């Protein structure tokens, strides 16, 4: 059964090449003062951020500390970049230039039986598309930056990479970090993997048909689809203020991950001042939030308040 599923997934992969990206040149990316800022403070060559010891002292203090308040303060004040490009404002629709790179997070929590530090060089040896691999700020997880063949298919490349890393190296990637606008917080690695001339990763996978988080109860998915169908058909705005809007997005993000983005757009579009870029930015926040006290039941609660029978 597992082998049959793997063969089926591989059939959904295809190669895409953008002729404009044959020669690799080090890109410039947006630099942000911290993770809360939405306007960049500069555009810098990406290696100025990746191959520096500027953040070494802060990162080592973070790794040594066991005080959550100390760690939060350090993390919240570290500079960040958007590895996938330069932005006017940190929203997906304000992308000025794509870097031709994509960053993948691999945390230790979901890869407990794998030596992630050793994985950096191993992946580089097996895949010439790997541009950089280094330790994340905590020193246990890693992040991988690949060169991709077509920036216009950024998310399709992400899904193909997620499948590839699972299939070849048994690595589980963080699927919440897949947008071009996703931030990379400063870190430090004394022995990173770095390949200044990466080849292009050409595989893409259709987002609609790629593996998604598994919903424990199939009837939950059906109920959500039915509710959203009613919302759309009858033009019902269940958001009613920022707080409700955020909770609805967080509920969909908790249950469905990236798959819930389209449903969040559908629900949000019922609001008279709906803005696609703002909605994408909000859902990114919801994906990062993912607290256990806001689950899919929260979405159903707001539906019931408007008489939606799903």
C-alpha cells in the first residue's frame, strides 16, 4: 500500500525550467529589523546574512539560556530576511524580485530520530540544488535553502521539495513556512553547508494534489466544506471584527495547515473591505500561531452564530 502511494505521488511530480534563470547570481534579499517589522530596512546580498558571525553572541546566549523570557527577548530582537526575495512591504503581493531560492525548515521536534547536523552535508552531496544549510537559532533544527527553476511556481516547488526530502532522507519539513514572504530569523552555524553555484531544482508538485496534514475525522472536512459552501452561496460575513477573523483563520490553520488558506480567503471575501494581500498576511500569522485552544470547533462556533447548519 505504501509503495503504491509513493508511485502515485511521483507521477504528480514534473520538471519545470525557467530559461531566465540558467546562470546563478547571488541575489539580494530584504532585511528586517525584527520579526514584527513589515517594512525592510535594507536590501543585502544573502550571504551577508548567512555567512556572518555578526549574530554569534546573541545566538549562543539564546542556546545556553533556559529562561523563556530571555530567549523570547533575544529572538524578538534579531534581524530577519526573506530568503526568497526582496519586498516593498512584507506581503506576498509586494514581491519586487524573487531570489530564485526557497527556504525549508526542518525542526528537531518532528525529526527526533535523525541527526540533523549530519544531514546538512549529506543532502548537499546528494542534491546539487542545495545552496545553503545551517542550524536554526535553537541549534537543534536546520534550515535548507535550495535554488529552484521557476519562481512563479514557488509553492509547487515547496511541495515537491517536501515530498523529496521525506522520500530520500525521511525528513519532515515544516509546511507552515512555504510562502515567498516567509521570514528567516538570524542564526549562527560554525560549519554550515554552502554551495555558491547550485543547480536548479526542477521538480514541482500540484498544490491541489500534494500531501496535506491528515484530518483525524473525515466528517470534519466535509462539515467545513459544507459550511463554507453555505457562506459563499448566501454571502454571509461571519468574521465580525479582527478578533473573530483571526480566530477563524487560526482554527482553519490548526486543522488543515496550508490547505486551509483557500477556505480562509473564501470566508474573508464576504467582508466588504476584503483585501487579498492582507488576507494572505493574516493567514501566515495564523499558521505560526497554532495554539491548542483555537481548534476547528471555533470555526463551527462562529458558523452557528449565523445560523449556518453544516
